[in-house]
């Protein structure tokens, strides 16, 4: 996963901690499936 995508995933995670339902809206904007988002959050960073 590229660093820009990882940064976006972490930003969504931070925003969602206070606003339920926000993940769906932000993922729609990024055109990322919910499944891919959660899989990406738990993926190890490779260099």
C-alpha cells in the first residue's frame, strides 16, 4: 500500500472516533470499499 493511501486510512480512523457513520462517507469519496479499508488498516507497513 502506498504511503498516501495509508495516511488517508489513518485520517479516516481518527475522524471516525468521534463521528459515527463518517467512515462510509469518506470511503465513498476515496472510492475504497469498507473491506479494503479495514484490511489496509491492519496490514503491516513494508519499505
